[in-house]
């Protein structure tokens, strides 16, 4: 598959993500496979996304404006579940 075809497929499949939506690649895998017409490894899909400038983003584990000292105190003193 050439880069232009990859780009067209990703444009179709990732339309919501371009508007700020969340993309879950394992859920997209069957859709991409259907458009390509063959089975693909998950790693192949991740590499295809990387070739076209997509990258994995995950939320931070804490708020950037949070109080780091209070977080540390809580880690040490708060009861564990």
C-alpha cells in the first residue's frame, strides 16, 4: 500500500479524532482492515499512524497546576484501599 492510500484511509477512519475525539486503535483495527482488504497486525497499524504524524497521547496522572507537596503528603499519610 502506498502512502497516499494510507493517508486516505486514515482520513476516513480518523475523522472524529481530527476534531479532538479519542481514538482507541484496537477498536479501529477491524475498520482499517476492512478498508485495506486484508488482516493486519496491530503493530502495523501503529506504524502506519506514526508515518502520518499521529502519536499516542495519554492523560497526565496529576493536574499540572496541582500542589506537588500536598500530593506527596497524601501518598505517605492517606490510607491505602
